C-alpha cells in the first residue's frame, strides 16, 4: 500500500527568504485521520533562499 505524489512546479521567480514553507515557494502536504478531524502528519518541502543569491 503506497501513495506516490509528483509535482511539476513552474514559477518565474523563486522566493523562500522567510524559511516558512507555507509562505514561500514550496509544497505542503497535510495528512488527516479517517474522520478528518485531526492532523496525523504535516510535511513541508522547499528550497531555501532567494533567486539570484546563489553563486
């Protein structure tokens, strides 16, 4: 029993300067219980920084 997720993201400007995944360019996944009244897991996937800050 597996769940596979794939994301294709297109953005003209990368911004995640606050290191708050929900507030920048990121993907946030929340998993709830069967009744959908309690959070079981919360996962944030993001690249840190601001476009142009690398090298």
